[in-house]
C-alpha cells in the first residue's frame, strides 16, 4: 500500500461511529453474525470451527498472536462499512476532502520564477470533485503516484492558484518526499 492508500484507510477507520468489539468473545460474536457460521469464520481465520466455538463460549481466551491479529483485522475490515461508504459518498458529492501533509512540492512555472521544490506543511480543503476522483482512482486500482497527481492538481488549483486568482502561469505541481499525509472527510 502507498501513502495515499494508507491515508484513506486511516480516514475510513476514523469514520467509525462506534468502536468495534474489543474482547475476543465480542469479536467472535460479531464475526459469527457476519459470516453466518463457525465453519465460515474458521475458514476466514485459518482455525478450526471448534476453536471458533471455544472462543465464543470463553473456554479459550488467548489465541496465538497471529490468530489474534487476524481476528482483529477481520473485525475492523467489516465494521460499519455502510458508515464509511456514506461518508465517502458525502465527501464526493458535497463535502470535499481535507488533506494535511508535509511534503516537498515542486512545480513548473513561468520563466523568472523559482521552481525548486521545497518542503511545505499544508492543510488544504479540496472540493468534492477531487474527493470523487480520488475515490474513483482508488476503486479502479490506481497507483499511489496517480493518486498523488490528483491531490497535486487540487493543491495547484486551491492553494497555489487560489481558484485562479494568482499564479496563473503555474502549469504543473508535483508532490514528492511525503513526510506525512492525512486525509479527513
């Protein structure tokens, strides 16, 4: 996973309206509701159906570390997917997306101006069209570089050109050397 993909995943997890179950019994109970049977849960986790039933009853309280991690990841992946989709849909329709980053920005500009890339710390709210493009790119399996390009275009329009009010000769913005990047929608 790339930096942009990781940022979208973090933003999705922050969309939880209620925390996922933390106890082993609670997690297994949730997975049983999701998959419908102990056999299906066992197949997903790579354990036996008897183990799943022991976890559910509380007869076995401490699974191996790798199985515990698999249980936790499986629960998080299935917890409130409708909330995540609803927030993404809202961001893509009207809300937009806020990008906070510290990265090196370089750009192509008119002769006589500096185009040397430099680190900047920026927090910019991008319009809904960029959120929609970013989510569509992610869904279609775009590379991290392609998603960076979408964010860079948004930064060019909103931050560098201020919606067309300045830096009109700026033709291309590039994001490199990302120190950190966070998304919120």
